């Protein structure tokens, strides 16, 4: 695991986009060094969510911890999620701090962005490192929002949450079931996230927005009697299905949001954009309902992949994070 401490890439709200790209170029080269050799290089890319003025300086005073995880191994289709946290955090600087629904100022909630985590490129080691890092932060009792990275990061994050809260359940927003037992030679691939939750962690879970899966996954769903909320069954003008989601979850929730759960018209910047997904308002409504009726312990947003020439995906992902802060604390 790369501990990020000595090479400080700090992006302030006054930096131009060109300068930000130059900074990220230096950071990316350092990451490449990590991929090429197992080294003890120390890097600290610190980009506070919302900008320097939003960052709660002392971690013990924060209510929310934000953990960027730069990780992408064996993607299935499009690449770029490994750089997702950088683009997500950069876009967050452009957010207004008043939430339009609640009229509350989310910048006063006590947000602290942590130094970025760059796990091992070995999937099993990476999951162990992510689990250890997440447990350290969750042990404080603060809300943890982790930013991937490919969806595999969620395995370690959910493991950590389950260690502390063995009665937790998982709500997955996703286009894909992620119920393969192995994928691309690993049990810890992004395509295996919910299989690890089901078989290894044995946690209850609900899947929402599903519209892409393999014969293996279809057979697993049938054999286990699972009832995913398929996207084609979700009516765009009827939110009553959300009550069924809530009723099938325990009191404590881990919420994992793969951005491809949203329709590509809303979220084009992801590795495998699948048509027919949730719209933004549906996701926000579900977050509101979950936050009002359950205790959300932690969450992650993953699989963001930058499309050059547009900022819509990363800005939307950052806006979703604000909705988690406003409705789930």
C-alpha cells in the first residue's frame, strides 16, 4: 500500500484547469512508478472535497471522512476509473454549498478529505489494505465516504464495515449484478463484489438498477432466490418500489454506488455505460428515503471515468456525494 505523505499535490480553488492537469500528470507518473515496481515512494495528493475552505482542518473535529482510492485492475471494457477520485474531487470545487432541497449549507457539516490511498496491484492484497484503512477510519464512528476507483474497492470497504457492524446490510446501485465468483482470474475483481458479500461475508443485500448480467449470475440469482430490482421494472413516475427496497434491508446500511447504475444520458463517464438506468432524481429520492428510515454507516461512489471535453459525469458524482451528506448523516 502506498502511504501518501511526501509528494504533496495540492489543488486549490484558484488553480486553472491547465495547471490542475499538469499537477495530475506528475501524480499519474508517480502512480505508474508504483505499478512498475514495488517501492516505498511516498506521495500525498491532497485535494479537499469542495476546496480548501470546506476542509475541516482537524480530523477529530470532522463528522465525515472522505477517502480517495486510486485503484483499477483488469477493467472489463472502458478504462479510467483509477483516476476517478482526482476528477471527482476537482469537480467538487465547482459545487455551490447550499443544497437546493433542504436549503442547508453542506460545507458546515464537518468534511475532512483524507490523503489518497493507492493499494497494491495484487487484488487480494489490495482488498486487505483497503479493509485495514477503512476500519481505522470507521472505528472513529464518523461517516466514511470512499471514492473509487473500480468497484472492487467496495469489497474491502464492506468487509471493514461488517467487522464493526456485523448486523449491517448492503444496498447496491449498479447496472451489473457483480455476482461472478471469479473474473479475470480473481475472486476480488469488480465483477465479484456482491458474490463476496453474499458468500464470504454472508450479509443481506439489495440490488437496484440491474440490467446486465451473465448466465452464471442469472443461475446464482435463481438458485439463491434473490430478487434484484431490475431497471426495466422501475417505473419512472412511480417511486413505490423504493418502499420495497427499504423493507428488505436491515437497520444499518452500507450504500455502494456504481455510477453506471445511472442511465448514460445522466452519467456517460463510466467504463461500461448500459442504457436504461436510473435517472438522477430517482437516485436522489432513494438516498433521501434510505437516509430517513435507516442508519447509513458508510458509502462509496465508484467507476467514474473521465471523458475529455466534458465535466458532466464527475460533477454529477460530486453532487451525489452532497446528497449523501445532506440526507444520510
